[in-house]
């Protein structure tokens, strides 16, 4: 049987029914169109919400980065210059604007960074010695034996001189000895230079003979050599500006000397030392390892009225080779390019891009500083705020870097040679690095750390420079950090707060030469007064070929013999 014949509907519909059916179909189609339009509207709203959520997420990320930057700046401003979080506690954070009492309590509960101890480092890596045990107080200082001893006898009181029992006078049987360091206040006096004049009483035609002129630093200056040297040391070692030294002369000697007179004597020293520093530069460039760094300084220029030009002291040095300062009015790449024009050794710097390209010849090797990398992870720990516990992975990275520095610290404490230090590094450093790099890659891949957050930037900074950071494994001469160079910058940084500026760009190279000698003497353990007094008088009349024997390095070698 045909199934169609079984349908309850008639084969031909009534026209009225057909019209109703058509109308119902139109209504259904209209409602479907309305639903489709609503679905499109909902989809558009969903997309708008998704975009809004993305914008909110990006805004929250920016806000978090700004909070980190603000907190880090506040910690630097109000906190101790310490890298342990336990030092950033109540007395430091209580006065910090925008820090709550809960956050202060959180800092206290968080405690210090973990030591690079045996529990956190690989089994074959020794524990880092705690600072409290490394630096024991030596007790009362022994006064130097070379200083003159002036005895001052303190007599007993009259009632102590007679015996209380028999009344007879007591005899002196000895002394209770105590040594204290004394000093004389600055004593000014005038040295009268009397040059003998001789003549023969019989032979008048022979004329008069006068003693030779004494070699002096500044022959026409009213200041003696030791006075000029004192000006130099007070300013460039003790950061005492010349105008304050001028006031000291007025106060202590009743002498009103023009500031330009003092300044001329000081710049005369810088002018004399420039050829000596040039000899130091040649010696430094012949070596195979140089650390470089730079810092700014204000300079008065005629084209900027009421405003200083920002100039730069570029510093180049190596352990045992002294320190070279180069004064330039710019921080551009052309400065190190000129200095390292034919250099082919190892150049150890921070992450500044000016040293990265076209500096030195094609064979130059660039090394980077572990202290700069570690400092960024320390900053990442410092900026953690309430509601966050100390990040274990960041702490672990710091602990592993501490392990590297512990190796070199042990080598210094044992006075190991470079070869022995290299053997110690080869034994212990690879295990630390084999754990550190995968840890950083894992942190980078986890996307837990925003790229522009303090922790994210620390990870990217270290991984980008990994090869340059690990060159020390193949080259024993490379230090883990550029602290040798950075420490030499301190007199300039302190000077910016005291003597404020340099008077002209022409004075810059002379001041750079003075800083080079002062810092080289300090680094090499050369008595700077003794060195300047021995080298400066008559320096202008010496042959350039003999200047190599007058550098602080050569002077230190003579002292060692």
C-alpha cells in the first residue's frame, strides 16, 4: 500500500488553509531572522567583551609594572642599600609613602634571601660563607709602627705620691702604656727660597753665578709643591671642592687667595699628567683584558646659560694595570670605537649597547657582568608587594648566582693564582650554570612573568647575554663582575654632589688625567702623596720616552723591589 494514502491530511488543501499555512511560514521565517540578528548582536557583544577584557588585562599589566617601578624607586630612596629583604623592614618601610602596615608585616615575615648554602646548591658546591663569619671584627687597631712616638707622662696626684702607711715618697716603678693616634692641625708657613749668588773677588770678568732654579710643579705659582698636592688630594680623593679649600685658607691662614689662583695650580697638575696617562693607556691596550664603564658629569658651556651640559667620564681599567679616565662631551658609540680602535683582547662591560658593535677589531671578545644580572633579580624580589610570597624561582636564581660569587670569594681568601682560580671554577661553576639556564628558560616559557615586569626583564637580560656571561669558563682572566671598574667611579659620583660641575670642556681632559692617577694609586696601593711629590716636579722637562717609568704601575713595581 502506498504510504501517502495513509496520511491523515487530504491530498488537496482548502485555499483558506493554504493561505494560513503560508502566513505561518512567513511568521516563522521572520522570527528566525530576528533570532539570527540577536545572535549576531550577542556575538558582537561577546567580541567587544573579549576586547575589553584584553584591554583590561593589558592595563592591569601596565599598572602592575608601574607599581613595581614605583616601589623599587621608593625602596632605593628610603631603604638601605642592601640586597637582603630583611633589611627592608619596619624602620625602612614604615616611612615609605603608600606602604601599608600589612605590607610591612609581610616584609618582616618574609625574612632574608636564602644563603647559597649546601641545602640549596649542588652537592659538589661548597656553601657560601656568611658575611658575619667572613668579616670578624679585628679588635682594637694596631697603630702603625712607622709613625713617630711622642711620649707624654701623666704624673700621679700629690696624694698618690706618698705612702699611706709610713708617709715616705713612693718610687716610680713603671708606666701603664696606652697608644692613641694624634695629629697636628694644618700648619701654614712660608718657605723662603734663597738661591746662592757667587762671584770671584779677584776675577770680576767671570761675573756672578747663581744656583739653579729648583724644579717645581708650578714655577710661577705662590703655592709650594706640597700645598698643590694637598689641593689635589682633598678635591679628587676626599671630594672637597676648591672653594671650600679657599675658605679654609682664609680661616686658618688669614690669606684671601683668588679661587682662580688655586684652580690654575690644580689644572697645571692635570696638564702635566696627561702624557703619563697616555703611557698608561698604551700599556693597558697591550694587555688582553679590559673592563669599561662610564658616568656623567655636568660641564659649564657658553651655549647653555644657566644649565650644564651633560658630559661623560669613560673609564677603562684592568686588575694590576691601573685606571684610565677619558673625558668626552658625549656618550655616543664613537668614543669607545676611538679608544679600542685596534684592540683585539677581551672587553668586559655592562649591557650598554655602545660597546656591542664596531668596537675593537673583529677578534675582540665581549664579556658581560654577573653582578648586573644578579642585581636585576634582587630588584625583582624587592618589588614584591602584599599578597605575594617571595618567588621561589627568583630566589633560586639569586642563590645560584651567589654560588658563582662564592667560588671567586674563596679564591680571593686563599690568595689563589688565576690558574688555580680557573681550576676551582671548572670544578664547581658548571653545575650551577647547568641548573640556572634551564630554570630561566622555564620561567620564560611559563608566561607567569610579564615581559616588562622587573622579573621578566631580569630573565630576558640574562638569557640574551648568556654566552657573554659564561666566557669566564674558558678565560681565567675574566672577572665575574665589572665591580673593579664601577668602584673607580665612586669619586666622580661623590664629586657630583660636592664640587657639582666642571668649569669648561677644556678642563675635562686635565681632570680626567688627575682622576686616572688618583684611582690608579688607590687600586695599586701606591702612597699618592709620595708618588705625586716624586713625579710632578720637573715632569714637563722629561723626555716622552722616559714617561713609561713614571706610571703608578711602574712606581708600584719599584716599591715592591
